[in-house]
C-alpha cells in the first residue's frame, strides 16, 4: 500500500482524526463496613458529626428543667409566706398627703391591710371604692383600713382624688412591706413570668397578731367579707 493510501485510511469520513476514549475508572470505596457503622452511630450519639440544632434544643430544655427543680422561694425571690397567728411585721412608710404611717399607730385596735397591684387600674379601683364605701362600718367595728401598693405618692394622691377615696394609701416603692406580708412574688401573664404585687388582704387583731389572710383576692364582694371577719374578732 502506498503512503498516500495509508494516510487516507487513517482519517474518518468527515475528515477529522479519530480519538480513542480512555475508559472511566471507578474508584472503589476503601471504607470498611465497620467504619461506616461507627460514622453513622457517631452522628446519633452527639459526638463529632451531630447536628448543632439538636444540641441547642437540648440545652434549652435543660435550662427550663433547672427552674422547675428550684424551690419556689428561690425562683420568685419572695420571703417565706406570713402565717395566721404570727406577729404582724412592723412597717414605717409614707402615705398620701405626705405623712408617715407605722404599725404602732394602730396599737390596740384591729387593722385591715389590702395590697393592690397598681393604682387606678380597674380591679384596684373597684376594691378601693368598696373599702371606702364601708369605711364607717369598719370604724364601728373598731377597725382601721389601709391600702398599699408600690406606686409613688403622686400616683397614690391622683388615684385618691380621681375616685374620692377615703382610705389612707401607703407607698411602698422598695417592696419592703410587700415582701414582709407575702404580697410580693412571682406572677405570670401571657406566658411571661415576672415579680409583682399579689393581691392580698391581711386582718390584724387588736393583739397585734395576724388574724386572717386572703391571698389571690377576687375583688367582687371581698370588702364585705373582710368586714364580717373584722366584726367577728
């Protein structure tokens, strides 16, 4: 065969040279089955390879459970609750009008202390108006009545003037009296926990001891119930 014929036969009909494709090499995995098993189990056990989202979720649950295991007093920050029969804690605080009120001012007579969350709110207004309405009846029963909240004096005086209240209103902005009488503690609203005033009423006898305590007070009819208890002492 001539050189010319050999050159022609080496080309494709289209005139382009033929190229030989190299076969694709498939690399076999060198990882043994036991190694695969160890790698899969590592992801489940929380060791390297675990997802960070599951780890964070576990941390949040742990923090929530820690609060549940703490004593109630430690969580709320409140002192041990006052009990009936105990000596009434002493106090000395400012009242509306600028005067100072102390427990000793009422020595030898019965005394009602009603603790309310906030001046001029609906429930607190109804409660203060009810005690004002029964003021003369309490006086006839030898009982004085004081209202206490953490509002500043200006707010207490505005509250008094707006609703013509006849009950002295005490301002305990430092929460000292509120804590001593168990009217300060943990509350919850709309799924949120916080510290605040617990609506509470305390009746102190003429002997200076706590005769009766009402906690988680419902306003409607409450002042009348306290009056009956004062008359029975």
